[in-house]
C-alpha cells in the first residue's frame, strides 16, 4: 500500500481580514523533496503550521499518510517530523535530556526512549555535545538538535521550515547533506527563500506568493522558463561594437549590455553558443569570458512573484 | 479504553516532568523557595506575633499565606505559556502528538507540585509549634491542604492569563489583579462595585467566589466538601479556559 503522501485540499487560513493562505491544493508523493519558495510573508510557514497541526485551517483540510489533519490530528502528527522556523528548543535542557523528552512525548518508553535519543544524537553527529544545554550551542548545532528531534521517531513525512536560514556556508552545506541523506525514504517538504537551496536539494518546487500557488515544477523546469535559458553571455573588449555586430544575427532575438557583460538572447528554438564562438574566432575579438546560461532562478522567482521582469 | 487513559496520563506526566526539571535547572526554583520560606517565616513570627499569641496553632502562618501567594504564584505562573510563546517552543510542544489539554494539565501540575514542595519546606514552623505546645495537628494538615488548593486556584488563573501574552510582565500584573479580585470578592471593596445594581442572586455568587472565605473554613480544620469542590471547580474552569485560549491564539 503506497498511501505515503501529503494531500492538501483547498487549505485556507485567514487572520482577521488578512488572507494568509488561499485555497492551496497539492499532492506530494513518496521520494519527493518539495521546496516551498516564496517571498517572506507568502504563506509558506502558515501552510506548514497547518500541515503539522499547529494551526487549524480556516477552511479546507489536508490528509497526511491517510490521516486527516483536523479529524485525526494526533495520528497525522505521529507520522510527521517537524522543524519549526528557527529550530526552537528548551534551552536550559541538555541535548540528551531534550531528545529524551521528545522521545517520551512521541510515545517511546523507558529504555526505548533513551535508545531513540541516543540514535538521533549519533545520526546528527551531536556526540560531542550531548550533555551541553541547548542554549549554549552554536547556531549550526542548534539546528542539528532541531533536526534530531524531527527525525527521532523515523517519520514518513519531514516538514522543515527554513532549515538553513541564518547558518554560515559550512553549516548550510552540512544541513543540506543531512537532509539529502534522509530524502530517499521519506517525503520532505522544506520552505526557503534561498533559491540555490531548491537547486541543491529539491526535485520539485512550488512558488507561493500571497497565499496562492503560482508555479509547480521541477527546479530544472523552473530554470528552463527563465528568459536567460540558453542565452550566451560574453565579456569582451569594445562591447558596444560587438553588440551591434551580434544584434545582426538571425538567431538572436535581443542583445543586452549590462555592467560590462554582453548577453545575447536566442530567438525561439535557436541555439547561439556555437555560432557566437565561431564568430569570436573569425573576428578575433578579445574575449575574457564566454558562457552558456542555464537560466537564472532568481529572475524566474522575481518574475513570478512580482511580475517585475517582463518577458 | 484503559490503554487510552494510560497513554493520556503518560503524555501529561511527560510534559510535567520536563517542566519540573526546567524549574530546577534555572535559578527560578531556588529563588522562589528561599523567598517563600523567608517571607513565610517573617510573616508568621514577626507580623503574625506567633510567640506573643501563646496559642499552639499555625493561624498566623495561614493568615498571611494567601497574601504571599498573591505575588509569588503569579511569578511562577507568568512563565508557563508566555515563555513558550516567546521562545517559540510552543510550536514544538503543540505539534507533538499530545492534545492541548494534556500540555496544559502537565504544565499546571508541574507548577502546582513545585509550589507544594515549597509549602512542605515550611515544616520547621510546624516543628516549632509542636515543640512549644500541643497543637491540633489535624487542623494543621487541613490548613496545608487548603493552602495548596488555594495555590492551585491562583496558579490556574495565572496559567490561563500567561497563555494570552508573550510578555511575562504583563502576564504577572494581570494575574495579580485577577487573583486579588478573586481573593477579596467577598469583601466590601469588591462587593460595593456590584451592590445597588446587581440582583441578590449574583451578589451571593460573587460573595461565594472568595478564595479567602473558602480557605478560612478549611484552615480552621473544617474540611467541607463544598470548599474542596469550589477549588476543584476554579482550577478546572481556568484550565479549560487556558486550553481554549491556546487553541484560539496559537499563532500570535
């Protein structure tokens, strides 16, 4: 039985007059790592808070692993591991005591609870600090404690609210590695406003803005929808002269010169890289950089969420 | 059915244990206990004229007990939920497979047991009175039970108010005010607000709300079922309100 999934049905949340989440519907299946993308205040956290049973939806519901989050909240929560934003923990407790509390609250008893806590400590490489109070730990370690409590009961569904926010690049790398390790056998939903994260971790991305689902695609698909997709950028001496030559090209739709970089956008269905590299050789332009653009996620993101960048 | 009760009870006890261990890993517990004991002693022996009265009972101790609670219990209660809100752990706690009611009860019991411990540590006063004379220890036990029940009433009020705000100072002040009202609701100061316009039935109810009146009869050694039920109802009512407040106000 492969009931392992999240199914959101017209989830909505109002705060007074403010519409935080507006009729959000989606499904996530086993093996998917879904990234919620969106500007701050888009409704990512609110959606996660509803999925995890912290907030009650104003209307609509979600089914997690066959359990309705409203009708059967406790059962739904049992199959979820949740890392709230900022990885809150009881600061005065030691890492071990804190995880043992989580284990007991999740229904493990006696020896079992101790074993689960110990296993989580080992899995998240917390073995150097198990007796330290959580509040004395560095941000990176605190985040690991948060992840440890989320995976302690080996949940089918992991919901992580901004798991790498505020970490330094090494810590980010470390947390991403941990998430990737767990991704094979679970459903993982992460929220982020860091775009690189989606590329690094997710095999599916949803862009949410003003509580509405705007785009649901793979990260590669998102990038392909960028106007930079398959464009060619070059850094060259006398860029104005080169630009005027390149704009004569039949395969080019448009040429842009920005901050010393010359970007040539292809006409639909055309590819430019070969053509331009041949031209560089023939004309003897002195080029210091020549690259094929895959697409720019930040540009897609801005375009989708604000409509600021025109096609 | 019994496994369900078992697992609910375990959930409550798990929350209680965590909360209780939290008290002792910070200075809160020691500061509270020391101040409670010092103040109890001062009130009993100096202001209460324990020796000069020449009576072998703990009346001076129990007489000032409610006034100590008025300020010390809100100090314990204020952090119960406000602190969870401030640190964000409320989101962690309430997404564990526990009901809100179990979390409320667990935290309340921890604080109540803690106050009970502080109360038990006043035993040297009891030893003193037994050394000096031959008191009716039944009355004293009743007094302790009544005192603990009253503390539970204060605490339930404070727990509920603490759930309304993330600011502990606000929680403290509001709790003191509400507890003060409950304490004195039988006295003219509060009754005068109502006499003249409220019907007699309501006046009787308000007068009957007084913590002091119910505590006074217990501490005289009269354990009347009605007084016990009264405190049980006060605690139940405020903890139920506490649960509802949390359900409604989780987000902010």
